[in-house]
C-alpha cells in the first residue's frame, strides 16, 4: 500500500510521471512565450529609437542591457526579437 501511495503522489495533474527537469523546461518555454506575446506592451523604448549618445553604453538606469553601436536600447530589441524566435 505504501508503494502505491508513493507512486500516486509522484504523478502530475495530467497523469504523467513527475520530472523536475521537464517541468522547469516547460515553465521556461511558457515564460518566454508569454514575454514574446506581450513584448510590444512591456518594452521600455521603441526598437528603432536612439535613446543614448553613449554607443555601446553599459547597463544603467533605464537601459537594463545597455545600448548597441547606434545607441538603441538592447532590452527592447531582445524582447522584440523573441517574437521572431517564437514565431508570433
């Protein structure tokens, strides 16, 4: 009886056996997909706007990933690039 309970408690809500690595991977994929879907609403700047005069600027307030060689916000570009990667 103890083995049956142990086996039953290791099952997920869909009835498949519980796998920590698979669950974490599924959550990462779900999170990245949600970021890709809502990217136009959460980006701090437009992807083409030049927001900094310091080219290749480091991370600082307002520019979490810094800027590229034209002074554009890298975080906005990465989040919008997720849309193309996921295929949305």
